[in-house]
C-alpha cells in the first residue's frame, strides 16, 4: 500500500515537473522568437523597440519563475499546516461501475419486410395472356425465394448478434467484478492498517505512519527517500528523511535585460542569503514532518518524534556518494502542541526544541543526529525510490499507478482512468510525436498465469471504442503464441513480466517478479 501512495505521489510530481518544463519550453521558444525578431529589426526602430519589450517580458517571466520557486520553499511548512490533519480514509477509493454499453451489438438486425418483395399484379389484357401469367408466376416465385433467403440470413445474423451480445455482457460483468474486487482489496488493506494501528500493533503503527508519510505532498523537486523505525517502548518514531540539496535555492536573485548589449544579466543571490533561506527550509521540513505525524496520530500512539534530515552528495574525501545529516531534532507531542506553527520562526523553533541545524550546510558542515532508525532494534521500514518490490504482491491499484509512472518517465502524457468508468482502460497515454504519436489505451494485468488470448482481443475492441491509435497490454506474466500473432497484425503492443521489469529498471523504478529481486 505504501507503493500505491508513492506511485500517486510520483505521478503528481511528474505532472508538476511536466507543467514546469512546459512553462520553461514556452519561455525558451519566446526567447528564440525574440532572437529571430532581433535579426530582422536591426534597421527598424519600431521593430527594435518591440523586440526589446519582448526581451524585457522574457526577463520578467524568468523573474516570476524565481519568485514562484522561492514562494514554494518559504511555504513548505505553512502548506502542510493549512491542509489540516491527514486521515487514512483519504486513501480509500470507490468503484462506481459504468452502464453497460453494447455499442453496435445493441442494435437488432432489421428483418426484411414482405412488402419489399411484392410483385405488381397483372392487369388488363396482360392478365389474360398465358406468357405474361407464366412470367408473373416466375417473378412471384423468385420474390418468395429472395424474401425467404434474406429472412433466414437476417435471422442468422440476429442469432449471432445475440450470442456476441451475451458474451460481451458476460465479459463486462466479469470486468466489473474484477474491478470491484481490486478496489475492495485496496480498501481492506487500508482498513487493516487503521485497525492494527488502533489496536497498538507495532507493525501496524509503523505501517500507519508510512501511509501518512506517503500521502504527504512535497514540492516536485524534493526527493522522497526515507526510512523509519518505531520504538514501541518509548512511543517514539525515528525517521531519517532525504532532503533537497542547496541547489534548490535559486542562485540568481533576478535577471536584468541590458539593452546596450542585448543580453540578459543574472544578478547573483548573496551566499549568505542563500544559506539563510536553505537553513530555514531545513527547519521547515523537520517541523512539517512532525506536524504531519502528530496531527494524523488520532489514537495518540506517538509520544515523541526524532527527525533527521540528510542530503546525498559526493564525499570530497572518498569521492563516493554519501549521506550528510544537516538537521536533527527530537520533538515531544506536548511541546509541539504549544507552538503556533503558522507564525513561529522555523529555525528558532527547532533550536528551542534542542535541535541541531548545520551552520554552513552549503559547505557540507554536518551535525550529529539525535538518533537514527538503525539504532532501534526491529520495527524498521524503508521507503522511497531505492526500494524494490515484488510486483506480484502489490495491491492492483498500486501496480496500475506504477505502470502509469513508468509511461510518464518515458515521456508520455499520462492519465489514469477514474474508478467510476474506465470501460476497460486502466491508463490513457498520449504520444506527442507529430508523426508516430496519438492516443494510447493501456490495460494493466497483475497475473501469475499466461494471459488469455480473449483479453488481447478485448484490448483491440477497447482501442477501437476509444478511438485510440494504439493499445498496450502490460502484465506480470506472459503471452501465448495466439496472443502474439493476433497482436502482431494490429496496432497492439504486449509487454510481459520480464520486459516490464527491464523497463522499470531503465527508469530507476522499483520492481521484480517472484522471490528473486532485480539488481
């Protein structure tokens, strides 16, 4: 269940990163356009003035991005406090099955009408002519034969339609049952965590706080790796949390456009100011985590929290990547409750709690942590990007989110379908390539046995129904020769378990199948 929430968070981070990248692309395109205008406007004063105004607008846009980044860093704590306490029911979901839509199969075959086969009666002298009467009788016989043949053909088509409709409806009902079971399984898992937490079960308490942490929405540029341990004897949660490095604080305070040289000049932010901003961010992260855990702890299992925030960087001594703890604080429940976090100064608050905050974090001046999860015997839990998971043991909804994250990482615009009516599609992806791109319908199957060919055929029907350019079926198992031969002739892609693990590995995402982990 932690992976499900992590995949949701990764999806949100990917969406935010995509939005920011889009804004930056627009900015770069505008700058390129201004450069082209500059070449054309050398002999035109009015054009030059318009060009310079555009350059100034570009600079203003870059400055707004810097201000937005700073506003995000300054509001890390207040955003969480204003959002209010987390409740585990927020992780539960509902499934409202869509109405059955048979499509063309819902339209009965039109039976032929006898009136359409009538032969005009003979009149006048023609009715008394033997040859005309013989020809008329022959025409009547042909009309009767044509009607009977068309009627039998329509009856057969209608019988075939009803059989296909019944089979399609049966598949729909089975899909509804599977989806309902998937949602119920996830919700039962959340209920189980809540129940074990309520009973005071040690593993349940640790899992509960893992759910709380996974549900927290940090800025998209922040890492999400962490580890935790529960000291039941003390009622103390000990966490080590990876934080962003100082590069998260913009080096430029603003940009200025110099007309005389037609250049954008960066005004550097003073090193002392960057250090103040970064230390404030470190303190905010510690207090935010404490607030999230204590406010979510409605059964008050948590008496104290030990938070250590670290960054990962290359150790100049060894040349290898290592952890550098920059902030550590032990906070009691009553002490935090006495503080109004909306108005408190984060650095002063952490220091008042006896916390340790690196004086020069930009120089990797580390502190000594109060306590690390490794010091707690038993009851440890690791979470984050570096952990591997057995795909076969994942919650189905978590697995679906993981696949969505995989396609996001590969550059697609991705949208997971709502539980209220995805009509057989788990994920929609859009390839923006103007030549080969288009809408892609993705189905996700967490199976242990070979996928039935009927599932592949069903995917093709789904692709047509949604007007997609391509369909992709992702599974943890495999496909038989019939499925692959069917897919080879159509715009379908089949991704089996080994290929899925390889794709996840290429994007740095967790996942293995069975007892042997990928490495």
